[in-house]
């Protein structure tokens, strides 16, 4: 495998899916968790900082409460998460403790990474844990996240954490050992892909829909995670977590797909803009505006053809081509109502329409990130 060794990475985020950690009948898979904790201890001894993004609170709480396999109502899921979170945090603390590692639990909701102030706060807490040589164990806060505001899967949460913390590698441990040309369960002839240089529309087309009822993610969300991670300069690996010591399995060269980081990653503040999961609105622009954006210029109102969404000044909005493909994201300088009024206007006309002297750019280039789909 071309990624050489995990040992060359200094800061690693490892994401664990529910089905790997929790058995529906017997509960927590302690042997597996111990083997993963041993792997983390090996990496930590080698000088790496490791962060864990762990699913499994609802699945574990469901087992503890004896809720069986039936579909849960939202409040039942949240109650199961409350019970499961305590058990899960304790299990991680025990498993990592056996290898001499301290750990700390961080529960995040979507708002914690989507709102700038809370994003910086979460980042400071995790940084401090790493400085203190504790392993941050991070999960979506399922006790309060409702279906409208949740990440929907921990793959993208892990990518947000990895980019927020400047990790140089994100490992997604899954029930599949990498990316194939088609979902192998449906197409036995699907070919394995060892290295992905860039996540193109062709690569995205290889991902099927979400697979397991235990996990909310499928290969589609893993590629979404990959786009967030690689754009910020974080490499990503998808590999099977079903074997014991899954990280050392990568080290031994067992099958995994390696996603190369972008050669021109977005940094810092722009990482946050690029990684926002759900834009507050959308601006459809003309070909001239696309050319200007690709050459590093700001988005002017003149190039905006259509405004949709109810956004406020400073929100993240997506910029779409006339065909509806997302080509960039940025922090918009106008509320939606004003954006609608000035869309298509030359800069000199804006003041007359709005009645005040306003910014010339709809989105300034310093607040703008061009995405991978822009070629």
C-alpha cells in the first residue's frame, strides 16, 4: 500500500462505526475494543497524538435497556444514548487505561462546529486534552441532537474533527475494507481501488446508498467525509475494522483505500467554511462569475442570477453553477432579502437600491473557498 506506515503521521483521528463496537445481542465487544486501545497505545508511544470519534452510544444503550431491534422514537433514541454514553465512556477509559493512557469524553452537536465561536471553543478543549497526553473520545451528542440538526453519521463528524484539529490522517474503520468500483455486496465483480488521488464525480458514482441499519452512514457519507478531509490537507484511509487490532492491520499492509490529501489545501479559517455541512443558502451564478472565482476574485452581485434560502449576513452559502453544481462556498456579506434585491446589479447601482453605501462584493475572496467540483 502506498501510504507507507501510520507511524509517519503525527496527529491521527480514528472513527469507529457502531456495528464494530456493539453486538446487538451481547453488547460491547470488549476484546475488540482492547485490541484497538493497544493499537492506539503503540501509536502514542511512537509520538503520535490520537483522537477517537466513536459511534455506539445508542446501540449500546439499546442493549443495556433491553429495547430489542424495533425502530426507536426520537426520545427513546435519546434516552438510549444517555445510558449508552456513560457505558461507552467508561469502556473507553478502561480500555485505554490498560495501556497507560488517559482519556476524556467530548460530546459535540452540529452547532458546536457550525458556529464559529463554539467551533473555536471545542478546538481549544481538544487541544488541551492532547497537550495533557489524554486521548479525546468524541461522539455526537445524541441525547440532545434532533434529526434536523444532527450530522447524520459520524463519518462526517470525524472529518470535521480531523480538519478542525489539523490532523494529518483520518482513519475510517468500517465493515468494508475500502472503496470498490461498485458496492461489492451487490456486484461480485466490483474491483478494489487502493489509492484515490482526488474524489471526482466518477469516484462518487461508485458509492451505493447507506447499507447497515446499525450505522447511519454508507460509502456515500465516507466520500463526503473524504472531501472535507482531503480539501483541508488531511489524508484519509477506509479499511475494515472487523478484525482485531485494525490499526496495526493497516501497518501490516492489509487491504485499505488511501485517499491523498489535496496538494493545495485550504487552511485555518477557510477549512471551517469549506467543511460546513449544510449551507444556509445558495447563490446561482453565471459563467463570467465562475471564471472570476477560479482566478481568485471576489463574487460580485452582478454575476449572481438566483438567490435561494433564508440566510443572514455572515452565514455560509453555497455558490452554484448554472447547471446546479456546487463550485464554491463562502461567508455572505448580505442578508437574503438584500441579496435578492441586488442580484445581477453593477456595483454602482447597489447604493441606490438599498439606500445605504454597502460592500461591493456579495462574498469577499478572503471569505471564499473554491471546491473540488469547480473544474
